[in-house]
């Protein structure tokens, strides 16, 4: 692990987590009809209902936390994680990104660590 590790300070907005999905030749895959999920959990085996963040579903039919893909014909989707979502106990968690095609084929694209680092200033007024 460590190639796609995400580190953020507790209570900070991450901004944009851009994921570009490519085939084995490095060419972008059109994800116009696919959903892409981003989920953060305490352990990899936790149920989705126990997720700390998400599942965030982007795509043609996003869930309440998701959005439409940022550039679907070029395989790009963008997840935004807010400061309220990262306001959790500092520590190392796990995240994944999954692609679900219109034909219901599920492919896990990334599994890695999601680290929350303790901040110094804890109150902004």
C-alpha cells in the first residue's frame, strides 16, 4: 500500500479527488453509463452502513452525496470530501474506489489507506 494513500488533516476539506479510469493500454474508458463509488471505512470488512465516509456514488444516477462524472467520455470522475466528513478521530482507515458498469460488472480500482492527521487549530470562528 501507499501508492494511492490519501492523507488529510482532521476537519479539513479535501477538495477534489480526481479518478481517471483507463484500460490496460492506458487509454481512458468511457464511463458515461457507469457508476463509480468512493468509500472510507475503519476496517476493510465493515459493512457499507458503517462507512465513515460514503459510499459516495458518482455517475448518471448519483446518490445524495455524489455528482455526475466530471468528464465521463475521458474516464474521469471527481469526489469531493468535506470538512464535516473528515472530522473524525485521527488514525489510519481504508478506502476504495469501485466501478460498476451498466451491465452490473463490479471492478475494484483502488484499495489503500486513508489517514486522518490531528490538526493544531480545532476551532475556526
